[in-house]
């Protein structure tokens, strides 16, 4: 294999493949100089399908490549078949289940699809209701039932409110609204009126003026809205507003939605 | 410890904790009869913080409990400190990095926060743009730039279009629109006009009439919209429409958004 060929990587599962991808990508992110050619094969439901995957992987080995396989298959005959492949195999359940069975003094169920299935119906339903709530309360569209919010994300336009709200709703079932700060909010004293009863639920976002100007330029090039001057004004005003009301805030410029969400959950003491 | 006390579980990380939670919850889902008391502690940034966590966990051990710790800490002194705790410790990176270093003939970077940080800026940006696209194209709100969609989810109201679209956008950066089927679409022959040029991008959802009626009843109790008769009519009509245009579809009644998304990606050959 030429050293600069991307390394073939497989995420295999008898269910969605989400855990295999998450686990695998976390490990691969520790090798930032390497290139990987990723393939996810979910829903491997029987030994024949598993054998076809093994043949595919072993074909690459025969070509001199060094594939890496992350597997979260649970069903024992499928796991056994995948285990015969000649690649570097990282078998999540195989590695740890025995240890957990000992600690818990309970045998594992060995049924696939439990991690990202409907699982706890009440918890699943609350995530779906949270998505609906977040859609309805995006960008201050509705102020109805704001008292039901566990969190209100506050920020000038284009600081990352919407994707962060969606992530918190979808992944964690958090009832999150978001509310845009606009010029008139900065001209008045105090918090925007709809937020006043809920200051304890507010969390602010800010970013860097240059970055905000770039993001807004993609939307409305050359507009006053996208100007560095306007962006700087809004961000300074927003940060002053947060500080004067004791609203915690973070700078979204160099953070992913995942990092922002984890930070917000932690700082606001929200149960995941 | 009384056997029916929930088992304390910790997800520890020097970054967001997402991988620790995903890995841990997948493993714990193999013990469906057990109860767990879960705590996520992200952003453990130094040895002092790590030691405080160890003290917390060891305090539980001293009380006779058997905590389980899932850790994805990367930084070696933090990992080392966490490794001194007396609980059952599942250390993802410790387990597998050596094996990967050998296969890849490259040392791991040992820098935290790579998995769920901004990472590849272009890929991250495309996910955020996909969320924006999904918001704009939710429920047929906008038909602008429908040709940019990689996927158009089609279904009667309340079959799960919105959360599935959001999940595909946020997690996988898929440009997904969704389009509601209503009575007038069933009265006419053929596909709704806006969809006609894009039949290859369409994927249908259906559900069970009883389940749909229950979901709609939560929204508008006693309405014709929520009646079992109307729900049955819409679902039968939608399924007939899918079949007559060769639109693949699935039944969302017993599937999670994660399962639906994985199925759709696979069937539509969309790159994750």
C-alpha cells in the first residue's frame, strides 16, 4: 500500500451503526495527520450479510491495504462471523461486556438495536416533543408557553442559536427556545420584555465581530446588517446586556454545537 | 448495597463527554433489567478536577456501591488520575489507541476535544448550512431551491418528518426538505406538482392509523383531523402514492429517528 492512500475504515453494526461511528471517529480523531476512507454498514442482520462484509474487507487486505473495522454487533453469530475478518478489528461489545457482566452480576441481553431504538418510550417522546417546541420557538417566533422552556438561548442574529437549540432538543430532550437580540433591544434599558420573567433560564451567545460579519455576508452581502461596524456594535451591546443581568454566555466562534451544548448543560445544571 | 439501588454510572471526559455517553449507554442498554443513575462530567481539564471526580467515585465505593466509570479522557495525566479510581473503569482510549497506533504506524496525538470540536471546518459548516436548509424547508414552507435537496421526506402530517429531517441535517449534513401530503394531494392524480421533478429524491413515511390518531389527538383532540377514519384514509392514500411512483418508504410507528435516519441513508445511498 502506498503510504498516502487513505486507510479504509468500516463501521459495522446489526443496528444503526451510530455507536460504531461515534466510537470509531473519536479514536480516529487521535490521528489527525492520517486520511481515512470511511464506510458505514448498518443493519447487518444475518450471517450471510456478515460474511459478505468479511469478504469485502478481506478483499482489501488481499490488495495489501490495512483496513480498520469498528463493530458494535451484538448477536453472537454475526459477531463471530465478523470476528473472522483479517483486518484490525475493534469489537466494542466483545471487549467490555464480560467486564460489565461481572460488575453487574447479570448476563447481557445480547439483543441488537437497544441503544438507538425507541428504548424508553417516555424519554423518546419527550425528545420529539422538545424538537417540536424548539421549532415553534425558534428565533422568537412564538412567545407562547415560554414558561415551559428549560432554557432560552439569547443572541444577535447568526451567532448559532438555532443549531444549538435543535441539538439540545433532539439529543437531550431539552425544552429550549431561542430569542434574537436586535437593535431596539439595545436602545432600551433592561432585558427585552418577554424575557424578563425568565432571566434565570437565559443563556447568551456571542462571537467575534469579524466572524459574524463573514457569516452575515454569506446571507446578505454588502448590507449594513453584515458590516463589521454593525456586528461589533451588536456583540458589544449583547455582552453588556448579559453581564448586567448576570446571564451566563459563551463565545461560539471556535466551538461546535456539541461543545456549546455540553457547556450549556453543565453551566445551567440541566439534566441530560 | 441493596440490589435494587440504581447502579451509579459516570461518563467522564476532558471534552464534551458525547463519546463516553454513547459508548456507555450502548453497553448499558445490554442490561435492560438494571437501573442506572447516570452522571456526565465533561470538560475535566486538569489533574485537580480529575482527582475531585476520583474522590467522588471512591466515596461511593466506600459506601458499598459499585460504580461504573466510562472515560474518554485523552490527556495522559488526567487519564492516569482517573485510572486510580476504585470503580469498574472502561477507558476507551486506553483500550484501543495502542492497537490503532500499531496498525497505522503513527503515534496518537493525545489532544482532547478532537472528536466533537469544529474539526474539519468545511464539514462542520456544511452541517450548519444543512440545519438552516432544513429549517427553511420544513413542512413544505419553502419550495425555493428544492433542487438543492439531497432528500425530500414526504408524508401526511405527524408521521415524524420534522425530527428525522433535523437529525439528518444536524448529524450528517444532509440537505433534507420535507413535504406534507394533504387531502388535495390524494384527490389529484400523480405526485404533488412541486415534487414531480424530484421523484428520485423522495422518501416516504407512513405509520399505523391508531398511532397517528393518538399523536394527532394530542394536538387537536376530537377533530376530524385526528379521527381514526381520516388517519386511515391518509395513510392508505400515501402508501398508494409511494407505491405508484416507486418511492421507497418506511413505517415510523416502531422506529426511532436514529433508526429511520440510518435506514434512509442506506436506502437512498446518501453519504454520511
